[in-house]
């Protein structure tokens, strides 16, 4: 059983930055792809960024150039740094782990609000 806990969300002004963290329990972290999703009010959930177990990264167009995803397998932790935040980035952000076998695990989410 894997548990994921996100942190680092909060209220930030437009143009500001946040670093979201995701800490995993269990032993699958290093073998799993880690993705960050978000769900804005009234919108569908969407992929923000991901990083494979080999360290390859990918980003949604709406954060490309503004976000950096990283992982520290020794700490069972992953991170998502987003710069130049916009009001449209307001959403609940979720960390997920997708192992080679088995089902995807989701965290409980962390709220990010971008407002002046």
C-alpha cells in the first residue's frame, strides 16, 4: 500500500512561485512514474507534468517554460516548482504514482490559489 502526501500549496500573488512537494510511503516510488495533475473549479482534471523513473520529464503546454518537476528517490519525494503563476493556475494539485505494475495511486491534493 502506497500513501502520498502533497504539501506546499497556498495563496500566492500573480507572478509568484510555489514549490509543491509529494512524499510517498511504501517501496515503489523509485520504480514509478510520478505525475502532477490539477483540477480547477468547474473544469476537468488535467495533467500538469510528469517524470519517469529514469528522469525523463514532460510538461503540459500551459506550464511549459514555467514549471520544473523533479524527484529524489532517496527521500521518496517529488517536487513541482511553478513560476510566473497566473490566476488560471488556481486549482487543487494532485501527485500520483504510476508503477510498472499495479494501479495508479493519488494523493489527497493541495490547494493553490493565485490571486492579488
